[in-house]
């Protein structure tokens, strides 16, 4: 999914209609439109405080897929 393209986001949101989706976002570039788009389509959005998510900030190696997995695991708790 390309995060810079709202149509990609909306297309992927339609896949999970059988449950109430929830997501977590780090406040980095372009996060506001992304959070707004998710909320407008029924997704409960949680915004993280990077200073409080030390697990991610201190992780090695640092890449988006690892960050996303760690945020998802934190959201489940």
C-alpha cells in the first residue's frame, strides 16, 4: 500500500468490513490526513507519542515494517 495515495488507503480499508478496525500511527510527515481518512471511514485511530514508545525508538535495525509490527503489538495490549 502506498501511504501517500488516499485512494490506496481507502481501497484497503474496504477489505475489513466484518470487524471494527483500529490503527496506530506515529506522528510523522503526512500523518494528519492519514488519521483523518481512517477516522472518516470508521477506523479508531490511536496516535503514539514517540518519546513513550522507546521500544521502537531504540530498536535496531530500524525500518518501517518492524516499526509497524511493534506498534500493532503495543495496540493489542
